[in-house]
C-alpha cells in the first residue's frame, strides 16, 4: 500500500489499495491523484510505501482525518494522530432580565446592539491565544443585522486574532428571538450559536 501526499505541505491526499502484489509507485500515484478534484501535476506529489499488511490495515482504518506525516531526522514517516478538537465560546454584553429563559435582551428599536465575543477554546475549555489561532469565521443571523465591532460596516465573516474576535448584532423593530450562528470550514473547530431577544 502507498500513502500519497502533496509535497509542498506534506498533506496526505489518499491511500492506494492494499493488494498483493503491491502496485508500483507511479501506478499508485496516478490512481490516487487522478481521483481527486482539480489535481496538480503528478510531479507535485510523492508516496511512501507501507509493506507491513497489518500496519497498512491500520492506516486504511484511520484515513482520512487521522493519518498525517511527521519528519524525523530528515525523513518523512506516517503516523496516526487524533485531531485536536476546538470549539467556539460565544458571549455578549447584553443583560438577561428574564427570570427563567437565560436569553440576553436588547431593545427592538432597529438601533440598539450587543457586542458578541467569540473565543476559541480547547476540549478542556482553556482559551487559545496562539499565533496560529486565526481561523476564518462565517456569521449568519436569522434576524437583525451583523456589523463589525466598531459598527462601521455590515459583515458576514471575520477572522480570529490570537483566538478572539468580536462583532455586533443590531436589533430590528420586531419583537423576536434572533439566533446568531458562527461557523467555519475546519471540522476540528466546532460551530456555535448564541440567541439574543429583541424586546
């Protein structure tokens, strides 16, 4: 079996079938690369052969999300890693005055707003403030309008900066509960929703 990867970022893009006799490297490369959407030229990919059948079965079972390449002493080798899972914690500066529902409220006047803060956290709930915590987030609200934190422009996306971001939800004149969804393309960063009531 062959593990096929893209040279420039060492990302695993596919595995050849585990068969006896094993296919040659070029055939394995072509079979996997030709099966992906918008492939780059074949010379931008490479492959690592796994000859142990039990190990090959383990990689086949773990693919696609857990098979990654690591470099040790200048040589690439495949490993199985559990992906780190993160989530978004959303909070706002609006007060909750209802005795039971737990939903913050702002006036339903089309002018009032609340600032919503997004914080990237790990599985233990610890805030993530690293230089790599700059995920692109997409925003959707079923009611009201979404603006940048300073209120100068209407937005539908923003980027985390060291794991944090903020934006505004401006109310509308109808009394209702708005749901704001914050989502992204990374399967290892879980989406979040916050509800705000216009009263």
